[in-house]
């Protein structure tokens, strides 16, 4: 007999909120029918057209314009928090106090102090699952590379991570919450949180941060006269321009015991809509992943004969993590991408709630707090090296 459905709601109907809504809708289709299914209860957004559209589009029962309606709803057992970082703490603390399971988008909070308060609220609700959305941990290719590191490539000596986007390249792109806040709340928090987490996924805990450079290349942006989804433009602009308060570009280096990390982050990289790339130089070989080609990775090791050795492409298939049972056509060369990572995350979160976890558990808020402390150290290292 299948477990009872879990009532879920998504708070925030922008770009990432839609990714969570779609993930819950699809979660019941992957990895077997004996897993707890979601009941798609509500989508909440202060902008009513967004909430109504997302609820209808992804099959949720109702739309709300106040997140408190979701937190107070008796038919909701679990919520995804997919709103501006500054709102994470208030919503998460209230949801946990109301007995909800909580999956919060990364970064966990706008500051370490806020993240600490969220972790305290989670500790006060030990019977509820608390989680943070580091979705790239769900990539089949990234997990396949980790298997190769553990089985044959050996420990990572040098991790190189680049995450380049161009959503902020146009100086006429309207002001939004992403461009407000102090140093470290810009590209570092937005996409650097993912990359620093991936580095620790492969290398273990960060032991030091050095040589940070933070640069704001677009100093101000026009005030919007409407509301847009995600990074999209398409709204009328005011003649008034608002100062950008955080960084467009961030570079830094890290250490992890026996490994070194090198990072490059940008939200103004023209022509790179969403380019995440990691290169792992290991004791006995190398491996690379590029999000623009998410269903494959490259590897070089001493295995092949010298005259034919070199980097080779591996296409992801059912012998790799997440693929068997995780795609409608689960065989090699069938593509998948970032939306699927959200589905696997939702599946893992629901399984944790039901106590039937098979997939790796979602990182908890304590992990999200640790990530916030790494980001804080990156900012501090713009002035001097920081050692943990």
C-alpha cells in the first residue's frame, strides 16, 4: 500500500518557485510507485498573477497571496521557500513553528546571524525535516564523477570552479532584490553558494579562503514599473536609477586540507546564460563537468594505452546515479538537465518526510549555515586571508 500523500506548497512563484512546483508535480513519476506522493495544495506569491498562473500551470489546488495562509493551512505538511533571501528567516521560522517540513532555497539566509536563527528554529522542531536546496548535488554526471574520484582517480588536488551568467550584463536590466545588499550578497550568494558547496562535495570542508576580489561593474539600474519573473526583462522602466549594492564579479581561492580551489563567478559574462563548469585535477587523473552539456562528463586517467590515451567523453546512462528510474527513457544519450535535478531533490525531500529515504538526504539547515560561513569568509578575505 502506498504511503499517504504529503500536502505540499510553494512560497514564491518566480523562476525558482516554478522549478519547485514542477518538481513536486513530477516527483511521483520517478523511482517507483511505492514512494509517498505529493498532494499539490498551494502556490503563494504576493503578486497574485504569478501565484494564479503557477498554481494553474503546475496543477496546484489553489493560489494564495500571503505566505502566512500557507503556513497556517492544515492541509499543508511541507513547504518550499523560494522567495528573496531577505524573507527566508521569517518564513522558515514561522513554518517550522507551525509544524511544517521546510525546504529552503540557497543561500539559506541573507546573513550568518539569520541562518543561525533558522538553525535554532529547526533544532526546536526535531520531528520536522529541514533542508536547503543545493540542487547540483543531484546531477547524475557530478555524482558519477564523485564515484570515479573515490574509485580510481584518487583525492582531488585542485578544484577549479567557474560559474558565469549574463543576466546582469545589460545595464538596462531592471533593479531587483538580487542587486541589493552588502558585499557578498550579489553573485557570490546567488551562484557562488552552489559552487562553494560543490567544492566541498568533492574536497571536504573548507579550511581557508584567500585573495578575494569583489567588483561591481554595473553601478546602477533602472527602477522597474512592473514585476518580472526571475531574470527576465519585459517590464516598463522608470527614469530613476537605483545604485547596485553588491558584486557582479567575484574571484577567490580556497584550501581543503590537501586540495586547492580556484573560483571565478560572474553575472555579467556576455554570452553565458548559465555556464557552470568544474574541473577536478586528482592524484591519478582528471574529470570535468559543464552544465551546458549536463548529460555527459569528461575523464582522463592512466587506464587506456598510451597511444590512445587522453580525455574522453562519458555519456550518462542507467549505470550512473539517478538515471535508472529517474527518467522516462533511462538509457544512455537521452538528455536531462537542471529541471530534473529539482525533481530528484523533491523526491528525496518527500521520502525523508515519510521516513522512506532511498536517495541521499537533502542537506539540512546546519549545512546551509556552514555554507553561509564560507561565503562570509570569502567576503572577509577581500581584506585579508581568513583561516577557519
